C-alpha cells in the first residue's frame, strides 16, 4: 500500500495522529520523517514495535512521542519486522503519560540538552545519600559540558540524564550556568540573530522574534553567549518552523551565505 500523508507535527500533536489509528484497529507503520526517521508499528490497533535512531521498544516509543517536528505518514498492512513492546498498548500509553508529566517537571529545571550545569557551593555539613547514577553525573559536571555531552559520555538517553540532573539540582548539589560564556568556545557575532530575524520575518511575519526567542531557550544559551559551533544546528531548527518549502529553502540559502561571509 502507498504511504498516506497524515500531518506535520508542527501543527498537530503526535498523540492526536496516533489515536484514530488505535481506535480504528489499524495494522501498518506510522513513520515520522525529520532529522532522524522514526517508526511505530501497529497490529490491529496495538503498538507492537517502535524504533528511533539506535533505540527500539518502549524507550524508542517515548522518544518518538516527544518529537515536535516531522512529517507523519502511514502505510497500512505492513507487518512489523519484530516485536519489541511486550506490554499492552494501554499500559504503554499509561507509562508514557507518567513519563510526560515527569518530563514537564524536569524541563522547568533542565530546559535543553544544551544547558550547562556546575557544582553548587555547599554551606551545610550534613551527610547526603548520593546514588550511583548521581555520582556519575557529578564526576562529569564541570561548568563546561552540556547536558547532551554528559549523556553522550555516559551512553544514556536524554531523559535519564536530565532526570538525574534535576534530582541533583533539587538537593542543592548542582546549579545551572545562567547565561555563562562557554569557556574556550567562540560566540556568534552581534549580527547573527538580527540576520535570522530579518529573513524569518519574510517567511513568517511578526511571529519571527517569538520563534527565535523560544528556540534560543530550547538550546539553553543566552543570545549574548551563543556558541558559534551551534549556529548551523540553530538555523536548521528555525527552518523547521517554516512550513512552505520554497520559503524554507530560501531562508536556508540566505543564512548559509551569511555564515560563509562571517567565517
């Protein structure tokens, strides 16, 4: 069967796309195509397999449900190549709901994988019960590594890393580097964000500045301390908000030329 385009995650939540497939007891593959392609396999309305990057099973499903960008398509009657989700779909969705609630709480403290944390000065002398996972985070936290870099060093997924950092912030052992200049990293020049806003307004109008501010917060840096090495990925992230392909390509073309001139 041919793939059927369902929607874009920039406009509709993934759960709202998945729900009618479950209710309709569909069999097939729900594909989310973005920076990395992800897949959810259904069999008679039951989720039996998921994969996202190197992850599979429930962990992959949870990662997929957190996506906010990507085009969703469905191809019916595709048989799952394997079964990596042994629990019922009801329990899977319940587990995801609990995790989603926890994510929302964690995100208020760890807003982005690009956020940087440092050890907090300790004034008390009371004994603290520090768990093994927390020790691993503490040994890698030096006020320079991002959350993503810590996760990569530990071979953990983003959720596990952020959750442990959240715990350490709550106990007073870690604090976020608010707007701190990344040591040893070159920053974007003063014209970077005005150039982006100017081009984005051509594609999206007056909402451009709000979209840029929201993305900056997601990356975990202030505009005055934004690393040059993140400029390309930031522009890519902004371009995903432009739904018209012609305007998106033009935005990327102009910004690529801007980056070349600024080198």
